[in-house]
C-alpha cells in the first residue's frame, strides 16, 4: 500500500489568501494519532470525534485546521478513509521482528530499522495497565497501554517509538496482544 495520496479538489479553495487545489495525505505516526486523540480530551460527542479527524488530517497534511474546515466534506471523507486504511487488519507477522524501512531517525542521530518484540513480563504488563487507569478503556488508553509495553520490551527510546507509522504500531500491538488470553471460559463454552 502506498503511504501517501494526493487528493485533487474539484474546485480550488481559497483560505487566507492561499489557494488549495489539492492536498497530500500520508500515513500518520503513532504520535500524530495520539496527539489528535488527546485534543478530544474527555469530551464524548460527535463534534469531538470530528475534531479528532480534523486534527489528524491537519497533522498529516501540514495544513491549518481552519483551512481544512473550509474544504468540501467529500475531501475530508476521502482523506479520512485513506488514513483509516492503515488501521485495517493487515497480515500478522510471522516472527518477533519487524523491519522498519525507511529507518526512523531521532534527534541524537540514532537510527532504528528493526523492532524486536518479546513476550511481556507480568511486571511490564502491570506497568502498562497504569495507562488504562489513567486514560480509561478508550482508544487513547489502548494505544498508551501498547506503547508502554513496546517501550519496555524493545530497546527503542520513546522518541523513536512515537515516530512509528500507525500500521507498524498496530502490527506490533497485535503481536503483543497474542500473548494475552481472551479471559477465562466458564461453563461448557
């Protein structure tokens, strides 16, 4: 799958003396996704959910939120569907290693091109559950839980993990979730 898409606007949009004829949308990083979720706060409303989408689109296009709000809604829908495609169930990994191409660079000059996954310890899992206590059983809570696990089991610093493409993060999360049971079965089932 291509990690970038250009969406042509049927009619150019003029916002603050800037004319937009197209937008370029790319796959979000885990940090961009989480920051967009945090913009929602504790609000549970359709408007708050829409704001998450607008914030995320702003982050992955580099366009101001106010400019995005002036685009036709069909452009928002197309961009949101493209971004959502990175969250769909992709093939599970067969090994405990994910190759990162291109490598992720951080400010100190270090590059990371392999993410090695291990079974979390009970202590690491317990520590990660603090994120669920903090953020609740929400998409942000689940992401913070998985991020905590990844940080503890890998040799990657948080700054590098936050730059992971969302599809890679979700692939690693599915791998780690495979170590957890679905819960105790009761009765005949």
